[in-house]
């Protein structure tokens, strides 16, 4: 059993915006600086296996990009999440800035094959890419992202944007990813409806012999989500499938979550449940992670939010390994600034 107290500050992001005026000869570059700052305090209690440490968080500049927008839609280039992520709608977060499904932060050690449940189709995180969004027409919008090199493991050296040309045979890395998102937004009097669908497809790197020996293939993800709001209530749900880039049978991953928030004035209270499972192979069962969260959010003023709540994790292993299976309770209090 371990307990700990963590404090973290994260994320200031810069964006360079390229705006073109309608009048000929008046083009100019505008610079805008914006981002988020978080201060989060966590007290936790985790029944874990021998030698399991706590989770960690790092401070960093998270995204930087340029974009151009007009009647043609919006074009974005740089380090930003793909369209399948940016267009997502699903279960609401009970603890703002932390989350449960596809969370911003996990403070416990979740050491099975699942980790935290992840419901957003995203193979390449916020690596350098180009993304195009269509204009929204009758509530519908489509987004398409292409990432030539996703710079995620196993090619750890690719993590820097200044390392030059990258290898095309980093065995197991999913590159040349195509990620597509679509959503539909509609308001019917007091009813707000948001629907989402997303998919991601990668191209596995490596020599033919190395790929075959490792049992790898191009990775595919697809997911759906919805959010329904009515007179202060917001209900959301989502579901995602991931073949994990392997051709072995019974090795897929499935994640889903549901959540309900209620807002009255400056206060929002909510509860959410998330589940993730990874098949371990034919006849070998599966690893599972279940998460439960209750929380509250209070808007102090424009761009200033207080949040807090409790998260409970239940981690299961297909072999019931003592060093992996555990439960954890997190008590969270935080402040969020947006500018």
C-alpha cells in the first residue's frame, strides 16, 4: 500500500495564426499567445504490487502550430492533435482538466495492458502533421489529418522536432497515419445534440521479415460518441475499437465510457464510468481497467476554474498477477487558468 501527494503545473501553448483580410494588399501576420495552466493537488491510496511506483507528470510546451482559415474551411500545420481527436464528443469529465476516459492525467500506477481507458481514435498524439477541416454545413463537419512520421515509440529519438530525417524501418512504429473525424451539431429548442465518429489508420514500419517475426500489421482504430444536453444536464457516451496493429487472433482492445453532469449557475457536478479491456490471446482471457469518478467544477470567473473530486481505479490482469492487479483511490483538488 502506498500513499502520496503530488503537485503539478502543466502546459503553456503558443499558436501562430495566419489571417488574410478580404481587401487586396492588406495581408498581415497576427500573433496570438494562449494556453492553459494547471495546479493540481492529489492525495491517494493504492493497493499495489511489490516495487510499483506512482505515476508521474511532466511540464512541457504541448502544442504549437500555424493555421489559415476562410470560406474554404481551415488548414492547420504543426504539432497539434489529429482531426479524429479535436472533433471528439463523448462522456463529460466530472473533474475538469483531469478526466477519466482518455484522461489528461493519471496519478496511480495502472500496469496492465490497458492502462487508463482511452476512447478517442488517435494513433499519433500531437506530432507534426497537416490537418484540413471543411466548413460546417447543415450541422456537419469533416476533418482529415495526415502525419508522415508520428515520432512515437519505439523510435524514441524521433521525439525531438530537430533530429532531421527519420528512419522508415523503425519496426513496430505506425507512421504515415491518416486520421479522420466527423461530427454533427444540432440544437432543438433547449436540447443540444452532438454526434461524433472517428477513425485512424497507420502504416507499420520495418522490413518484411521483422514485421512478420513480430506479428505486426497496419493499425486501425474506430470510435463513436455522443453528447446530449438539456436544461443544465449533459449526458455523454462513447465507444472505441483498436486492433493494436497485430494480426494474432483475440488481441483487440475495446474502450467505452458514460458520464452525466449537471450545471446550475457557476457550479457543475458530475459522475462518470469508464472501462477498457485488452484481449491477451486465444483462451488467455483479458486485462481490464475500470474507472469511477465523481467531481465538481466551479467557475470563479472568465478563464479561472476550481475543480475537485474522487477517482477510483480497479486494475485486473488476465493471469491475476499480484504485481499488476490493484485498486487505487485518488482525492483531487485543482485550479485551472485559461488565457
